[in-house]
């Protein structure tokens, strides 16, 4: 039992950090620009594909650096040459624009790499057991995922707290107009934040690509969960996004490893549901089977009882 | 220094500014008066490039209409908004540092330093590391003005600086505005209340229904009961 808890917790943290790497960028972009970027998970997917492609050419380590930078550059271009012009037409136009962009990316990926999952295996250089726990080895690449996520956040945190640019971005989160009136180039800040957010999603794609499945639908699969994270955490709150990421990461990982159903719980209380009861089939569903539902269940519950999310301060 | 010529602005279909023209000279204190909804705030937002408009705005002889707010600020035009726009999560010191327009700010050549602010308002020094959001209304008003001054503007436009302040704090704002003027900065002050505007301004404009309806010296406005009755008194 302790073994299951430890490994689930470790895997949950790794998954939670991955979710946070994608959702922090999304919530940052939303806070600053008011844009709910539906193409954000596409940047995650691009990160995975780019790192695979670059990895086959020049190896994993250069890919780890180049792929996120490339995705960041694409993000910057999207803001500068796309969103900035759409912005004048209002939020609905912006959302439609990012929606279209998500499809554009998905179709492009299919054209280049095909419909089937690509063989984005864990690179040999990081595919070895890192340590033994309860006689089971824990893979090095997951340790690396954790280290990269934590390192990246420490770096960004310091950059936000200690640099002048970080100061300007933090100010623009609440009063972008005033930041402009004080003489700071806000549109340039928008491009930069879009680039940083995209690069973060790209980096998550690099390290998540081989842990998950690299396929054209991976953006569509991750996107909704990232939205759940952002809404549950509270739109615009980075800390909220962190808590929600960890919460969903850990809960979902635990749920997958729980092979129990409602029937088992009822049995503890000596309630027996006969097998010809209509309720039996529902109650027999294992928690592991229902795991994918959990984030959305959380979303619905949060929206009913705490519409601004855990730490949200402003309305959508 | 600032010349506004036939300025028009719209919010949706409503015609907010209907050909506003006025000017502010070098080192001059000018008041823009009028009731709520007369278009005073819109006028200075428009000058700052925050509202789209038609018409010409010249600052130091150059056209600034149609250019971006940060560019306008960099040419030496300062703006203090009515809602104060204090960055609530940033400390008082960080709020002030944001007033600097670049890292290569030359403190010796600037008319204002962090030290000036702290000397004028010891309370802000005491709370330098507290978040801006916890300050009282009066403290926030001083902070927002000083923040704009940090960028060393040649003309500062202040929107309703005494609104909602106790008489003692209004006096403090008045002293600060006079100090600003003493250092050679021109001031355009938007007010609803007559008292402070008449006390410190050299010239006064009155706005009504998106137009300038009166221009003259404070004494002339004081003497002109008809204008005061029709356009100012509630």
C-alpha cells in the first residue's frame, strides 16, 4: 500500500508540474491580455513534435533547448502578426482566432508527421533507473521532468520578482493602460508574454511528449484539462493554477491506481446491491475507469460553489 | 507647450468631444472644469492616446495625435488617472520605480527622485515595502502623482486629484501641485470643485456637453455668475 501511495504521489507530482507548465502560461496570457487562448495546448503539441524531429537530427539535449525556443518564436509571431490585429475586433473575434489556430496547427501536424502516433520514445540518454524504492526502480526521465519543471519555475519566479521587466509585467497584470501611460511599451510586453507562455507549453511538450503519446490529437486531449486547471485555480491566478495543477495531477494519478468501485464501499457498510438492480452497473464502475471524469467533475463543482475558482480575484 | 485643436471623440455612437480646443503654456497651471459627463476626463485620455479621436494635438510643437500612449509619455507628457491605478500587489517603492521610463534613467538630470517623494511624504517612506493596495485613499493619491513625476514629465495632466479626500488631504494635494509647478512643470488639472482650481490655476477652461464654454482667468470665472450657474454648480 505504501508503495502504491509513494509512486502515485511521485507520478502525480510529475503530471501536476507538467499541467502547471502549460496552465501557468495560459493564465498569464489570460490575465495580461484577457485572451482565452484555445491554441495554447497546440503549442504543447508543437513542442513534442519539434523535439522529436530535432532529436532525430541532432540529439535530445539540443532539442530540449531548441524546441521550446522555436515554439516561443511561433507564439511571438502569432501575437504580433495575428492576435494584435484581431484584438481590435473584441474578445469573441480573439477566441475564434485562437480556435482556428488550434485546428490549423493540428492539420499541419497531420500533414507533416501523419495521423498516427509517432515513435517519440524516451531518449536513451535519460532512459535508465534513477533509484530503487520498495524494490521497484523509478525512471530517470521522470526525475528529469521534475527537475526541469522545478528549475524553470524557480528561474521564472526570480525573473518576475527581481528584474525590471518582471516588474513591468506584474504591473500590467492589473493596469495595462496605466503601464502604457507611464511610458512602457505594452504591446511589446504582450508579445513577450505570449512568447514566454508558448515556450513554457513547448517545454512541457518536449518532456511530456515521450511520457504521454505524441499524436495529432494530443492538444485536443490536454487542452480541456488545462482549462479546468485554470478555471479551478481561478482565472488569472498563477498560485491558483499551481494548486489546481497539483490537485488534479495527484488526484487523477491516484484514481488510476485505485481498483475499487462504489460496490466495494457499500460492502464495507454491509449494503449489498443485487446484480439485477439497475443501480448495480453504475456502482460497479471502478474509480480507475472513472478517472478521466474527475477533472470535469471538479470543474462543475467549483463553478457551482466557487465560481471565481480557488484563488481567482476577477470575473472572466 | 500643449495645443489641442478641434478634438472629436466618440464612445460608440455618442459624440463625447465635439471640437475641443485649448492650450497650456510652458510652466503654466491650467484648470479644466465642468460637471460630470462634460467630457473632461475623456479630453485628457484622448490627449494621452488612450481614446481614439479626430483633431490635432501638438506637444512641444509636434503632433502627438494617433501615436501610442507610451510614446506620448516618453515625449514628456505625464498622466495621473482619476482612478489612481495603483498597482495593488506591488510595493510602494515598486510602484514608484515603474514611473521611471527606462533603466538608464538619469537621476541627476531628473527634477524628481525617489528621495524627493519620501521627503515630501514621509508616510510613503514608512510604507515603502507595503503593497500599494493597502494604502489609504489619500496616500494612494500622493503615490499616483509621485509615480508619474518619477518619469520627469514636462507637463502633467491630473484627473480629479482631490475627489473623495478630506480637507486636510486636499490641502496636501494643493501643496504638491504648487511644488510641481515650482520645479518648472506645467500642469493641466481636471476638477469638478471650483475651490482648488481657482486657488492655484493661472487660466481656467470650463467644459459643457463636450465643448469649451468658457475661457479666462480665475477671477473672471469667479465674477461670471451666469457661467458658474449654467455649467458648474449642481
